[in-house]
């Protein structure tokens, strides 16, 4: 099980880091902050570039903590929160990524939540530093709840701003 958790952390963390740097720097064929900010504006996040930077930094920090398995409940909460916002922004396009849907953020968010519940495993900095008491059902539930509440708050704000902006255009 510990090797499986290590592989999950490394894979999800590396992919999530790439996802973050697509937003922040335009690396790996990404849009960078200016174009990602414009997309975020269309979803109601204002100011778009600032909110895109917040999302990118949250993803990068989550990835940086997941990869070595350090502060796993905090990492899980950061990823769950950011991916909740992304999944809700894409939900009108359905599930599948091929249709522009929420498949990718849903997968990242669920993987992070799973790690919040299981902990990072024996091959992690949390284990090496004796932070094993910060894993299990209660910590997983807390990280999931914090992530969902934060994500829903940000998504709700964007929804209100999008509708307010739309009403002011009419």
C-alpha cells in the first residue's frame, strides 16, 4: 500500500504542478496568466488574472506538498478547494474533458481527497517527521470539508459577480 500511495502522490503531484505552471507561466502549452485570466473573467472571477494566479499558486503549493508527502491534509484541502472551483466552472459542459467538461479537475480533487483520508504512506516526509497522527478519517474529513467550503465560497462569489456584470451590461 505504501508504494501505491507514493506512486499516486508522485503522479498526481507532478501532473498538478504542470497544470499550475500552464496557468502561471504558459509552460507545457498552457495559456499563461493573461489568457487564463481572461478565461477566469468569463467565469465571473474578478480580477481574472489575480484569481488565475491564486488558482495556479494553490495548485503549485498543493503539488509541492503532495510530492514529498508533507502536510498532506493541508495539501489535500488546497487541491480539493481549487479543483472544486474548476469543476463547477466547467460543469455546464458535462463530465468528459473531450467536451470541455469537469473530468480533469474532478480526478485531481478526488485523488487529493483520497490522500487526505489515507495519508501519504510510509515513504513520505510526514512519516519521516512523525506526523502520522495527521492522517486518517478525521483528518481526511477535515481536509475535504475545508477544501469544499473554500471552493464553494470562491465559486459562489464568481457566480454572483458574473450575474452582476451581466445585469449591468443590459
